[in-house]
């Protein structure tokens, strides 16, 4: 084989080794970043669930406060409270009817 050709092949192999090493380092970095992002996503999902639960609790508290205000004489929510009470009465009547059968 020609010495010049061997030198070129050797340089090409060296160049490929350097590129492979750099590429491998990049893969390792991307894998680490992927793990970090997965952990961040999991944390975000947990936070979202907690916030959804808190929102639901606050909505229930708001409904309770509206009912209490209307029972204490607040005119704002009287109609809603009456509808809720009527709904509860219907549910109780239904339960009583089921028990009677």
C-alpha cells in the first residue's frame, strides 16, 4: 500500500474516533437531560394534582359559604340555597321510598 494512502486512512480513522467520542459525550448529556426533564415533569404533574385538589376543596368551601350566607339572610344566594335544599329533600324522599319498598 502507498504510504500516503495509509496516512490518509490513519487520519480518517483518527477523525472518526474524535467524532465518535464527541457524539458519545453528547448522547450521555442528552440522556442526563432526559432524566432531569422526566423528573421535572413528574414533579409538575404532582403539583398540578395538588392544585386541582385544592381548587376542588376551595370550590366546596365557597358553595358552603354561599349556602350559609343565604341561610343567614343574604339575598344574593337565597335562590341557589332553596334549589339545593329542594334537591336534598328530593334525594331524602327517594331514599325513604327505596327503604319503604
